[in-house]
C-alpha cells in the first residue's frame, strides 16, 4: 500500500461538505478542503459536492475562480468526481432559475415531469443500471440493481448518450451518473448510500492513486 492520495474537496460555502469529506477519508483518501484554485493544483483527485440551488452553486464557484479551475482540471483528464449539483453544474444550462452551467459537457438539466402519484423531489433509495461495462468507478458493484440515495427535482439530459454511466427509473428513465475518461459525476449521493456508496468512493480514490 502506498501513501493515501490527496483528494481535494471543494468548499464553496454550500453543500454536503462534511459527509463527503468523511466518506473520502473512509475510502482511503487524504482529504484537503479547498476554497481557491491554487489549493487544488497538487491534489491527485478533485471532488465537487453540492446540495441546494444550482444558481447559487455556479455563482459561488465563479466568485472564487473555481469555475475555470474545474474546467481546466476536467479538460486535462485528471480524476474528478461531481456529486448531485456537482453533476448538474457540468452541463450547459439548467431549467432551475434559467441557470447557465459550466458548459463542460453539452446538455441540459430539466425538471422532472412525472405521472400523478409520484412526488417531486425524487427522494430516497432507488436502483440504478450501469451502462459502461468495465468503468473503474463501478468495480465491485453489480451491473444492475444496486441502490443509491437520491434527493433532486431536476435531472441531466446529456447531448451525447455515450456520456451516461448509469440510468435510473422515476416516472421514466433518467441519467443517474456520467463518465468520460477520469471524469465521473453522480446524481445520487454515494456518501448517503451506505456500503455501495463507500465502494464507489473507494473506486474513485483508487483512480486518483494511479494519477
């Protein structure tokens, strides 16, 4: 076993920072909480957590210059994990308050349109189907039927279907996770998803360790 890889977790003043940091530590990563771009540079992996309103997330990232830092990190194919808003922020546009995202991947974030009887937000445990066989993020997880914890009213619609890593059903199929190279992002919260979520964090830390 080599030294634990340093994983930078972005603190932009909102989100599930503490629970994500604890999960990364439990998965074998050495956590560094960061608020400025120059604190990210020497890390092996980068995590963008988030709960709340996407517009506030984007505003806060821009205020600290972290929006461009995230773009450059992903462009360089360095290990990245977005969680919840950290997924939605990567796309061009969200219907939530007509928010412009970071534009890293083409696509939109849209509000759920569900049949009567299904509540919005989509909240609680739901099973996913992984669609990229052999992804390093899904090592030790079943291709279909693993349950993760969700809390969201909006979901991502990538323009490129090959970006999709996992799908879930809630009044229709939606994107539950994406992957491209060493960039990963989940709509669900692995840090709230018990053993399976911790396995996903372990897998991300393993990717960072090889960076």
